[in-house]
């Protein structure tokens, strides 16, 4: 099943970009707001950044996902749907 490995690579790439966006927002937000409000805004905004970053990275992976067979495209669509539904 080489298409399953490709689907896994697409999903992991999207998640990696989402984690990167979340960590970046966490660091930047805590650097600017640490004195006034503590770490709470960083944790709050980083969860939004993770979901948005993962979804946008998934949208940029659509070209690769179109080469998958039918069940691979269905799995990719379900992944994007779950990311949108899980929006905090």
C-alpha cells in the first residue's frame, strides 16, 4: 500500500506545519504578554494557530492528495474535516 504511506506523509506534513505555527505563536505571544497577563494568552492563541496552520497546510497539500486513489482522497478529506470540527 504505497498510497497509504503517501497519505500519512501528507497528513504528517500538515501536522508539522500546524505544530510549528502553534509554537511560534506561543513563543511570540508569551514574549509580549508575559508581564501583563501571564502565559494564558499564549496557550489560548497557540491552539488557534495550530488548528489554522494545520488546515492551511492541508489545503496546500491538495495537489499531492489528488494523486491518491479514491479511499486516500476520502481519508484526506476526513482529516481536513476533523481539523475544522476540532476548532476550539
